[in-house]
């Protein structure tokens, strides 16, 4: 079992030193074997949290820590955090011309392996074919440039393809349901659910209960004002679907 711990995390935008902090004291512990969901109003810091955990240099940690198995990762660059077991499924995946999907995924897998033990081409292609079939992706997507010309739904499936191939310990999934129709949502959720197990944990950022109908979380957190203000089980998300966040604002 591995543990990702966020302790009293305060974060601001590095380029705006006089701007108020976006995160104002986030505390959260995620263990492998668990799926956590984070919900909350727009602009409350949910995406900033995932980007900060992954090491986006645009953000500055002014207080607190992020630890994996008790070891701080704040001084590690993004690639080292990925090798330590983190994966970020982005809300708006980037397009990279000149690098195919297959090339990118194989390089990402090998970056987590010893230099003298790269994944064999045959093993990689077999796993890639099987995973793409599971996600109902056409075979030619392996040879297309990374996300270039992809629809929103194709980009989100591609993020889950990378997740399933790389097999990280912790996945930070930022609004993987945005822009998806019901069929694409079902397929994306299927991929995440296939990852569930004792060696995998995920922090899922979403606005909508519909995703959590397919990926039932163990824990639901509500963020407001840059911190977590309420934590509960799956029933908390169902309650928020009916009531919204106004009552939480009134109680703060």
C-alpha cells in the first residue's frame, strides 16, 4: 500500500505574488485501493490542487507539503514525480505534433523502468492493442500524433489509454467527464474501474454526479475557498446534486 498525503497545502500563482492564495490549507490522505472524488464550485482550487501535486511550475507552495509514503516530493520535478507513481489526466490535454501516441506511451513506460530493462516491442504492442480495444478506440489512433486533431472525447479516452498503459500508483483525473456524451463517459469510466485494486488510487475532480454513477467513489470531498470543507461517502455527492453548494456557503 502506498500513501499520498497533502498536508496544510497553501498555494499561489508564482507570477502573481500579490494575488490571494488559491489553496488556503488543503488536507487530504489518499491510499492505494481508494477512489476519492473532489467536488466544489468553479474557481475554488480543484484543478490547482492537481496541478500542484504534479509539480506545475506556475504554482508556488507557500506552506504545507505533499508526500508519498512519508517523503516530500515538493523538490522533485514533474518527471521524477511521475516516476514516483503520479499521473495527471488533464482537463485540456495538449497536442504534440511529430510524436505519435504509441511513441509517447512507450517512452513514458520506459521512463519508469530501468535503462537496461525497456518494455519489449512485442509486449508493448500487445498491451496497446488490447487496451485500445477495451476503450473502443480505432487502431489508427496509435499512429496519430498525440492528441492532434482529436475531438474532446478522443482526447479523454486517450488520457485513460495512457493511464491504463502506464499503470501509476496514483491518478489525478481532472474533469475527465467534461465534454463526453453518455457512450464515451461509459467507456472512460470502464477504463478507470478496470484500474481499481490494491495497487492503484485515484483523486477524481468532477462537477457532476453522473460520472460518480459509473465510478463510485469511496470518499467524496467538497472544496470551497481553497480548502476542503466537508468529507463524506458517495451519499454526499448525491446530496450535492440536489442541493448545490449554497447551503455550504451559508454555513461557513
